[in-house]
């Protein structure tokens, strides 16, 4: 096993690891593809911004995050309904 994989597994199993809430944005059903831009960068710390599913860690409440994301991209009501927002938890270690 490589050192990177060992450290990753150690981090998951570590007693000092803790779950962090992240918001997922799934755009599979959207007819156009959103391209990550600086206009949403201020919403939080982004972990994945490529492809159809993005992950963001933020202190914003869930409903506020969704509203602000839609506002920054100028989404119509129909487009907003096609986006799938989820709440997930990732394990981080100190």
C-alpha cells in the first residue's frame, strides 16, 4: 500500500477525525452545464467543481445556500427545480 493510501485510511479511522457537513449540487437533470466561476466561490470552500456533482463546505444554512447559489447563476425556477441539492458528511482529521 502506498503512503498516501495509508494516511488516508489512518485519517478515516483516527480518533481525532470529525464529520464535516458539505452540500452537494447535482446537475445531471439540468439541460445546460454550469461552469464553476468566481461568482460562487465566496459561498464556501469548494472540494469538487468539475463534472455534474459539486461539493461545498459552508457555514450558510442549507436554504440560504441554495437560494444564493441559484441567484449567482441566474437560474430560472425550472432550472432550479432540476438541480438536486443534498447534504452529506465527510470525515476530516486534525
